[in-house]
C-alpha cells in the first residue's frame, strides 16, 4: 500500500467521523452503530473500486528479505504450537459452501500444486517486511473443493485463541493469496504460524490468519478478531 493511497482512504473515511461523534454525543448508540456500519460499507466500496484484482505485488530480485527480523505476533498468552500428542495430526479443514469438503494433512497440502513468491507484508501500523512464501494458491483450493453458487466470502480460522478473519471472494481468488507452509526456503516455524497460514500482499497483515485450521466458504461475511474490535473489515492494500 502506498502512503498516498492510505492517506486518500483515511481522508475519505474521516468524512464520516463528525456525524458519528454527534450520534455518540447525543447518547444514541443505535444511531452510532447504524452510522458506523454505513461508513464501513462506504469505505469498503471505495477500496473495492480502487483495488484492481489483476495487480501483482512485484519485489525487485535484489530486495533484501527480513529474515529473522520478520515480526512475530500472536494473540494467545504464549506462542501457539501444534502438539500432535495432544491435538492429533494437524489438518486443514475446508468446508461450508463447497461441493467437496476437504481435510488436508500438511503432507496432503504440500502435494498440491504450489508456488514460491517473494512479496511485501504490509502492517496496519505503517511498516512492511519482505519474505519468500511457499504454498498453495487459494484459487486452487477453491477449485478442488468446488464452490457452490452461494460462496461469496471466506472465513479463515486458527488455533491461536480463536483468531479468525473473513475475506471477500475477489481477494481470496487473487493469484498471490496463498495458504503458505514455507518461508524463506524452510517450513514455517511456530513463530510465523506453523503448520500453515494465510498470506497475501493485497491485505494488511492482521487479515492474514496464522496457525490455520479451517477455511469456511460462506454466503455472508462474519467479521474477525480485529475487525470485531473496530479495525477495517476489508483491510486491502
């Protein structure tokens, strides 16, 4: 995301703030909630109009990777680690509005067609980092599962203390949206979301669910860990 684009979206969204504050100051929470929902829908519409789904994040071959300096984050009190002795074999469940639900072990996932891409990771705080991600395109997983006509959104769920985020289908099907199991030539470590995580340069970092366990295709969006706390739902870059 460029600073110009961020500033443009921020200024556009800010046009709703005075009315929202007025609703709150009038002790009218129902009006405030309705206005906030309206502002969110307008901001999402603005981002959808700007975002071109054929745009590719391109990183120069000479670009330096963040490596061990790539930020680590999770919401659990301690780093989530999948323990097969306690939880059994890790599986990625694909369900919801699909014709063929999937239950993929890590080996199953790694046998699917995969790519490696070096891309940016954009944080809502304004920084970005680069890494080489290896994984399966979400468009391929959607194709294998066979979407039904009512699949319009996708919820990505994790074992990181219930963390999840839902996405629009256009962003899910972008060619750089991956279910990643490798980073910088190695399998993911727990600090970066092992066994597998969602990653795409077209969304802000908080939208890329780590410690992934479930992919649920849905008729409607259902928020997310941070979006339910006021962060923007669309979260595009």
